[in-house]
């Protein structure tokens, strides 16, 4: 049982969200401008971006864009 002064912590169950605008959907890419910072951090983690936890939102958006471009370019080269 929690004491009177103990902080209460609640875990929120949130379903994964995709961020698509018509332009981004046509290009087959998520709209990073619509993503929240936590989602950008998760995307950056999946892409192997270093220093992501210390980045500002705009820096994360740029890093994810660059990393995903590099990742897709690597996939294109292997497919050729």
C-alpha cells in the first residue's frame, strides 16, 4: 500500500499511432510534423539515431527524416 506521501504512478496504454497527411500518404511516408516527441524518439531508436534522448523535437524530426532516407537508400541499393 502506498504511504500518504508516496507518489502515484500510472501507466497509460496507448496504441501505436501512424501519422499520415494526404501528401505524406501519397509518398508512402509518415507525417513527422504530426507526431509527438515520444513517437519521434521511438522512431529514432528504431533507426539507430545516436543522442536522440537529448534532442529537441525539431532535431528529432530532422534526424528521423535523414536516417529513414539513408535506410531506404540502403534497401534500394541491396535490391538492385
